[in-house]
């Protein structure tokens, strides 16, 4: 039976020749990632783990520890890594948002399965990996058994055609898709097509990451030359990509003409059917701008922000907060001068962590404030007060708007 990429990965791992929509399969998990929050509440150290080489621990959401509870959790994570010989332990100093650390260290490989507690684990799909965010209890079970189960969902295929404009980012592509088609609940999403080669890996990561915001089960990209080239810089581990059969059956096939896309902005509340082209957004003054998260705290995101801000100033009354996605991104951005450009413009560069994205520390918004964010979510209360409004856009739009003091078309500011 012809199969999609996700079908092939799950069938291969389950040891069966084929799977059909509705089948439930038990699979071997190639990489299980635990994050710091898992150790902060309700942690009980296991008696055994299935395979220490297939486990990674990343300090990411609350780093350095902003509370005593987080500090206690960090201690538990260090004891666990030491007791079970977890070599892939990314402690303070090597830390970062887990999906960025996963990418930098080649932990999500084509044709394999990755599980993690965080809902944006689908970010690994940028590398042709079946990456899935699961609950803490399920991830704990996988850590101990090395296995989990999935029910095969129908797949929606997006065919990219044409060439991505330079001033359109992965965030804009995703917001266009979310605005046009809405949620993909109980479906997988597969990306490919002749235009895929014009979408850089960082933009694919953004698109894959945001799959969680339209409730997709898995989000996965074809493994093409750009993907293989990137992976050659971060890993020497062997892998076998999954390619969809030409006659694979899809719930729907949707064509995205990249040439026609423009920057987008999502209005507060949700991204599903709630984003509009930048030219259609209402004129809105802003109090805070945020660039960061697993979706848009990558090195290229900081480069775009720095190039937009260089020689300019953040508007009076606007707070610009920039959070690199990992310590590695922070160091690279520092060497390249991006952090200097951002700070000189009046922006604040923070330690690499999830930070303001999930409304925990380093940049919460207050009642009545308006925030424009290049992070993952814009629902009420996500970044602080339930009485704040959160708009979502690309790093270029956020940086340009920080200069203007109101939501602004980045094409006017980009040079």
C-alpha cells in the first residue's frame, strides 16, 4: 500500500510492511528528551532506563533557576544524569531551548522517532523526523521501556511551488497556511514540492515548530539536499530518510505559491484563521516586542533583527526583548556582532531559555499592554496578564515595529 513519510517511519519502527489510517502501532523510540520542568514537580527517579544512549536531558525552560523549586529540579536532573550515565546532558552553560539543542546536536535524524515532554517537539520534523510532544507520564514510560504507541492519522500534504521572497520568512509562510486552512486536528502535515529548496532550514524549523498551534499530530518535511547538508555539520550518525510514495493517499493536497506571499501578522487569541497580511492589520501601538523561542530564536532570526535595528533606535516607550534559543546561538550572535547591534538600538538581550515565551520570567507583559511577539503562541495569558494582547509576527516585523513603536510592514525597514 502506498504510504506517506510518517506512515513509513512508524511502519518501519513497528516492524511491519505497511500501516493504514486508524491502525495503532507500538514503536521503538530513537531519542527521548527530558526537560528541566519534568524534574521540578512529581519527579521519582526510575529504577532503570531502557537505553541511556537514547536519552537526552536539556535544561531549557527555567535557566538559570528563577525559583527555589526550579533549583531543586535542576539538582534532581544532575543526579539522574550522573546515576544513569546520560552523556547527552545539557546543563547550564550548554543549555538552551530543547528543540534548538536537539537541532544543534543532530538528535532528530531523518526516518527516526523522537519524543519529548514539550508540545513543540514537532520542530524535529524539519529534519524528516517523526517528532512528537507527549505528556510527562508517557515520556517517563518511554524512558524506561524505549517504546510507545501511536494511532495512524490521515495526512495533509502541502506542495510548495515558486520561490520564497527574501522578505518573507518561515513564520509568514506558517501564518498564511494557518489563516487560510485553520486547524489540522487529528491529522499529520507533510511539506514538500519543487519550491521547498528555496526555504532555508531555519524557516523549516519555524514552520514545523508551529504545527502544534494548529493541533497537528506530526509535522514533517522532505529530506532534501539542504537537509542533508545541514545534518552533515552537526552529526556523523547514519540515518535512513523516509520519502513518501508518489501515489501516497492524502486527506488533502494543498498548493502554496511562495512567490505570492507577503509578511503576515496574527491577531491576539489564536493563529488559526486569525492572521492577515501586514497591509491589512489595524494600526496599533505596542508596549513590548519579543524575539525568541524555539520557533524564532535561531541565529538567522537574530541576524535579521540586528540588520533591521543596526544604526536605529527602539521607539520611546517600547521594550524590545531578544532571547537566543541556545547558548550556542548566543555565542555565535555575540561573535558576529548581532547582540551589539541589538543592544546599541536599545534592545535587551537575555540568557538563552524559553523565558518570556511561556510567561514565566524575563519579560512578562502587564494588564492592558500590547505585545508583538515572534514566539510560538499568542493566546490570552500566554506571556503574562490575561488582560494583555499578544500579536504574532516574524522577527523582521517585530524588529521593524520596535523602531516604529507600532505594528509596521518590515519591507519598509529592511535594507
